C-alpha cells in the first residue's frame, strides 16, 4: 500500500486514520471492507494504483480551499476512480451538490460499492458505474471532480485532455488529493494548494 502524502508524523497519521475508521463504523455496514485496501486491478489502465481510501479529512481540507464566493451547490460531484465509494458517500453526507456520481474500471470494487449504496438506501442519491477514465466523456455541466491518485500521469492527462474544453466552458473544479501529477495538468485558471497535505484545488 502507498503512504498518504508521505507524512511521517505518527500522531497526524493516527488521527486521520482514526477519523476514517469512525466514519466507516458509523455507516453500520453488514460486512467488512478492510480487505480491499491495497488491491490492484490494472485491466486496461496500465498506470493504475492500488485501492486505498483517502484520508476523509482531506476532502474537507480541499473543500476549504475553494474560494468562498463559489457556491458548490451549483456543481455536480464526480468521484474519479471511486473504488468502494466511501469518499463519494462522505461527500454526500457532508456537502450539498446537484448530483453525486463516481466511476471505476475495477468491477469488483464497483460491485461492492453498489452493495454498500443499496444497503445505505442511497440508490436515488449516488450513481456509480464501471468505466475507464480513458473512455470517459463528461456531460456538459459544471463538475467538481475528486481524485485521489486513481492512476498515473499518462491516464490523467488523457482523461483531462478528452474533457478539457468541457471543464473550461463549465468552470469546473478538480479536488486533487495526494497530488503527485499536479504539474502535468494544464488549461486551468487558478490553483489553491495545501503544501503540507499535498492537496490541490484546481479551478478551470
């Protein structure tokens, strides 16, 4: 498994991981999802990364980087490489967007995420699908895209280039956690960054 943000401070790590565990526990799922951590299914995405749940507090930190004059309620949340959709569910339970969706090429993760969504009775609030970022063409509407390093720079660039004009015309936003490939992103207007946690909020 990778290490979140390469932060070595043990207290920070424990605090963020405890927050994750408490959120998952609060969902009261009837089955355990811990065994999915660290799994890898490359499929057609040759630079994919292992499944790992983002530090959920990093979602709050990314949201807080969005300028106050921007109303996130006007945006549609899309979780890119959503995995088990725990991050998508966290968004849905804590923030108001026009819609909540996610996609991942890993069939096992999406199958399980749909099971989780069904158990939490969120079918009418969150939609997820099996898809590859290389094939995705976003609909023409304002998005907030959330990424926690679901793949490498090659796939990221292809995904963004396929959707760049759409992102720009709709003034979309990327929330990028553990932003390893931030320097390869282009076409944006402004970046707000948390240098300690390696977070970028990118405005198009």
